[in-house]
């Protein structure tokens, strides 16, 4: 599992420190994966898989999912998903998010 985790970090150009900071998973937990002293709990495994937009099976085995089962948001970095979750938990309406994005684009001079 650790090897796949490392590959995902490299693929998305994310440091282990940044991953830990964004997910709340401790660096000591990652160290135990690396030394293979401890297997990943299902809860932590799911958090890692969700962060990278992969299945838990992929995280554990490295085997790709069939195309039709892939998450359409798998190319999103975890931080974007974290913001979406925070907005949802805070009761921010999706229309308000769209308005904020449109405002940012206008300020940047984008269409």
C-alpha cells in the first residue's frame, strides 16, 4: 500500500507533509505504513483513497478500476474536495459558490 501511496504523491506532486496537513493523518501513521509494521485501517484507507480520487481497492492493490466505475472527479486534488465538503457542511448554497467563481473570473478578466 505504501508504494502506491508514494506513487500517488508523485503523480500529483504532493509532499507527504502537505498530504498530512490536508487530511489530518499523522506523519507517524505514514511512517508505520512505510515500515510495514501496521496495516491501514479501513477508515484511514478510505480517507487516503478519497483524497486521491481512487478506490480503496486501487490503493491496496494498484489495479485500475474498469473505466465505467471510475470517479469522474478523480483528477481533483484533495484540497478542492475538502473545500467542497466544507461548503456543504457550512450550508453554503451551490448557487453562491457559482456566484463566487463567476466573480473571481470577472476580477481576473476571464470569461
